[in-house]
């Protein structure tokens, strides 16, 4: 793209920016979960979209805490996504991000038993054992096309963890790592990226800065990987970004890593940690937080304070899945109103919101 084209695109986005209020601008930085197999005008998620211009939704059959969500089968999912996108279109709002987690293996939003054509659906570990990146490419392409068929445009995959701790309750137990070696993880992930790109799916590298050495039980306490983590866990990100074969999103996890931030702030709230992703690894896409309603991050910071810290740290999108999802009807307004009020006295927060909004608008222009 020429410098003139970039200038014209920026001017177009700036014009849109000036026409919306601060709450609607903040709303574009939120991807929100909900419950329900269909949506109506009085649905919780529709109320949030209408009032706050929410950027996108997170879909799943059930979540990792056992709450029923919003995927039961192909026809139902098609109608749900169509209803959501038609609603924002009729309201003259931008297209929604529709996000799922389809890693393969046990970590999926779409299942074969529900009627979805997801192929063999091998885990990342089993794909890595194949020692054939073309198999990974074909699975990502096949599943990516299946996601696209139902209007899904974001997949929170692949995982870039190294299989360091073979007993890890968060990675190894669910076969979520391609390999122990960073170069092989990068090679396999590049094949997945290629498949997703060809299927028009925005993929997501996760969970920065690396969970392969983790020994904790996720969601129970604040995980501290300072002792077990090493900088080789950054290498897959570095190799992929340098090669130009990378996802447009990176998800930052709720882990304490004093090797990157001596203060002990979780990575998702750590400016120092995200600065490594931006300045050292040269990532130019969008940064998204891990779920801001998980118990582990809530032990450290809650509500609007946590959201403000996450945005100032460098997250461009905030993920709120909700446990249970009903809580989001009150939580999201509280957080957005808090952020809007804080912008009047916190210039750093206002700058972070404006910069993130522009980045998300550029991403949405490509949907």
C-alpha cells in the first residue's frame, strides 16, 4: 500500500472516530461471550451491542467451567451468526468479530458429534508427531473453511507453547503443543497460519509469553512461571514474525513472569511484557487479553481497574467470556463507564483507547 493510500485510509477511519462517543469507541475494544442458541431484540448480547457498539462475540458449545453457551449444530450456528450480523448491519454498525477456539484435539468450539465437518481434528501434539507440516496446513485449511462457512472470522489458535513440562496441567495434559523445539513449533505454526489465511480466518498466536513450562492449575490461582520459564519460549514468536508468516492477533496470558517484569504483574497487565512483543519481536498486529473474567486474573485486579491497566499495558482487545455469561450484562456497562470516566483524568488511558480503536478499525476494514 502506498503512503498516500495509508494516509487516505487513516483519514477515513479518523472521520468515523470523530462521529462516535467515547463509550462506543471503548465498546469496539471488547469481545464478549453470552449464552443462548438464538438472539432476539431483548437478548443480553443485543442490548450490549446496541448500547456500547461491542466489537465482537465469543462462541462455544460449553465453556471450560461447564456453562452452556451457543453452539448446538450447523443450522443453528449459521442462523445465530446471520442474525447477529444482520442486526448490526440494520443498525448501520460495523461487522462483528465472531470468535471461537478451534485448536484441534480436545480444545474445540465445533465438534464432530454436533454435525460439524472438522475432519480428523488432531491435537497440536499429534500433528507435531506427524513431522509433516503439510498435514497441519491441510487441517487448518479444512477447519478454517468450516469456520468460514458459518461466518466465523477469528480463531483463537494456534498455541505457540513449547512442550517443556510434560506434566503441565494446562498444555501437555491436553496435547496443545506441537513440539519441544522452538524452530519446529514455528515451522508447524507457519503451516497452520497458511491454512487459516487461505480460509479467510484471522488466527491468533497464544499464550504469550509462553505456557509450556507451567505447573499451575489454570483459573484457580495466579500462575507464576518465573522459575520455569526461559527466553527460548519467545523464539516461535520471533521466528514467525520475522518470516512474515504470522497471525494478526496475539493473545497475552494471565501469568506472572518476573524474568520479564520483576514487579510480578501478570503479563496481561504488564506494559514491560507487551513492550517486548512490540519492540523486541516487532509484532504489528492486534494484542488481545486472555479472558478477563477468569478467577486467576480477578485475584489480582477486577472490573474497570483491570481493564484500564490492560489497555494501558498495550492490549488492543479485551476478551470477556463470562462465568456465568449472565454476569456480563451488568459487568460490561460498569467497565465501559469506568473507562470512559477515567479518560477524563488519565491521558495515558485515552491515548491507549484511541490507538487501539484505530488498530481495530483497520482490522475490521479487511473483514
